[in-house]
C-alpha cells in the first residue's frame, strides 16, 4: 500500500495498470476489506486506469459507485 500511495499521481499508463493490478491482488490475498480501506481514502485521486484495474473483481454495483465517485 505504501508503494501504491507513492505512485498514485504517476502519469505513465503502464505504471497505473501495474499499481491497479497490485491493488486487486492485495484484495485477493488479504481481503477486499483491506483493498477497500485504501481505495476509499484515495479513489478520487487515483487515475481512472488504475482504479478500473483495482476494482475489476468488485460486484457491478460497487464498481459503478467507485467510478461515479459516490462511495
């Protein structure tokens, strides 16, 4: 999570994809709650590509709320 925080503002699309993937994998390993804890604090600042990768496994209604900014 510390690395993800450091890379939140990175403009490189490949970095955004990698960090989004990493956040999604964290959710698989330590639980969706840990991933959501991070996302709830930062989702407004996360580049769209990174957010889309990170929330890929969430249920459709939850993904939609994140993308709309209504979490």
